[in-house]
C-alpha cells in the first residue's frame, strides 16, 4: 500500500529565472541575485536585498515599503540566496497526548480509494497532497545537494504500512483541505497526477499546480516548524520552488493540524502572506465553539471556523484580499453553479410518490456575492428544508431564505451559534416556492464575529414538502 512515488522534478535554474506570471498580467520578473546566504529574515533580509528590494517586492506583487514592513513584523518570512521569499512556519500547536488526542473522523470514501480522491476532477489546476513519501531533487529545498528522501505520512510509528486509521485520517485531511479550496476551479487530490499536470512548462501552459508533501522533517528541512513553502510557486514556470512541505511529526499527525498546515502552505504557494495582528505574525483567532474564527493564513489550529480573509478583524496587519491574490497566482474561481435569482433558479430534485415528497440539491457558495437560488413545487402545508455543510470543517456560515413566487419572504434561518440551519414553514397554497443559500458573517466583525468574506463552501439542501 505504501508505495514510494518518485517525485519527478524537471526544473532547471534557467527555467526558474524565467520567473512566474499571473494569468492576466505577468508579474515583473525576479532580478537575478546571489545573496550568498539563505534564511535571512527581518533587518538582515532588508540589508541583503539592498537596491534589489523594490524589484523583489514587485515580483511578489507588493510595494517595497510593504515588503519591508512584512519582513520586520514577521520572522517566519525568509529570503533565500536568490532573493526569493519563503515562509518557515514556526508557530507550532501544543503536542497532543493520549488524553488530548482528537477522536478519529469517519471515512467518507472506501479505504481502498484513499489515494484516488479528487475534489474537482478535470480542473486545469491541481493541488496534490502527497502522503506516500517522495524523492525531492533539483529544487530549491535541495540547495544544490543530492536528492531528499521524504518519508510518508505516519501516525502509528510504522511508516511501512498505512493502517486503516491512517487511511481514514488521510481522507479526513483531504476533505478539510478540499473545503478550503472549494470556491476555486482547482482539483485537490490524493492521487499522483500524470506528468505535466503540475509542472508549468511555459507561460502559455494553462495546466499546472503544486504539490504539498506531508512528511517527517528529519533529513528534509532543519527547523522547528510545521511547514515551509515558497511564495508564488504555484504559477511559476518549472518546479524549482515546489513542493510545499508539511511536517506531520511537528503536528502530532493530527487531522486538523495537518489539514490547516496544508491549506496554509498551499496558500503561500498562491502568493499569500501571513495574517497577523499588532503583536504576532500569526493571528490565532477569536470566539469559541462552531463560530470560533481564525484566518487560514494566520493559525487555524485553535478554532473551528477557519476561512480565507482580507484582514477584517481587530488589529489585522494584512488587508490583502486572499481571493484576489490567489486568482492572480493561477487559481481561478469556479464558475457559479446555481443562479442568483428566482428567474435563474435551479429546480430541486423531487422524489417520492406519496403525500410528502423529498427535495434535494447540492452546491457551492463560491463568492461573497453568490446567492444560490432553488425552486420546488409543493402543495399547501408543512415544508421543511435543512442545509448540510461539510461534515468536518465547514467554511460556510449559511443563511437560508424561503420565498413565494412573488418574492415574499416566508421563512429564514441563520442560527447565531452554528453554521447550518433549517427552515420549516406551513405553505399557504400549492405552487412554486424558492429557497436561497448564501454565506453570511456574524457580528461584530471587529469583535468575536467575522464578515461574510470567507463564508463560502459546499452544502446539500434536503427536506420534505407536501405533494404538489
Ligand atoms: Zn505561513
């Protein structure tokens, strides 16, 4: 079961220096630098960059003063010998013990399919979660040295075999990451993609992506950190600044910790910096329970609701719009799957032949402005429709509104302490009715709440209505 796949890397230094490009407007090229040392941060990095700081900032899509501010406030932001920026994420969660270990999630797919999971098969962009171990060669992580043997994911001390519990954990990790990337036209997969699906051969190549290798840091990367990743590697030509690395041994092999680290490191590959606050490079979040919130590019280890962000919380030190940055780095949003108005509503599937009928439909809320509108035919009497979110780590705080054909609101649902909800209403007459789903925030945004910005994700609506 535990096949060690060879990680093929075709990057050369020449390719790497072609630099990366956004799909619409290529980012300015990186200057060709040899700074003589690797890993500098803070003032040292600023001194090393010297007159090249503006060009390096431009390549990474930010103003020179912003790069200086980020280097000064965030010691995890490092400079390699070529002047490239990467993150060594040194914020670690407390190690779990037998007493604090999280209960295992239930596998969503047959265990035999664990390395065949795809969130969006056929997408041109891919994030490959590599749990099987890898041989990494010819990349920036090798530093000119020989191949790096990256061990497979392991949670039970036997790295030679994946136990059923480990396969279940891998499925759960994939599912959590897939929810984070659900708004994007990007396939999050555990299956090794065919050659060419990840490597961007040239700027005209539209099929590319990145790999996150989930491994032990021993012999791979010497740091006390949960993961490392280069900024903006996702749409670079060549694979020199890939893969992103996540270290399960620093994260108690825990499903949530590892999943949060994967989404975060892939976010760096998509050119995202950290979401911190006035005192820390990493914002750890606020609130509690199902609506306790944290940004993915801060630290998601301690809260349930972990979303993409544009710095809408008290003390935020980074107001970059995550969705805009990621789209500009090669991750397009998916096309809207359901219309926003009653005129463009999707009819819910209706089944059954008796007095009550079942209605059902699935979708993804993919932007803050997205409203998914559905129609159903029903007779007079009770109609009950509930929303089911991602079972492990939903990003969508959903509001449901049920309306009649004239657009009059008959019922709505937006629980304060949970993300899902349901509407139950006695419909006055037979007819066509409409129910909408949209992502919402929770006030106060600058207190214990959050905006609707990152409140996006997968859902299924289901319920019962009277026969039309
Ligand atoms: Zn980071």
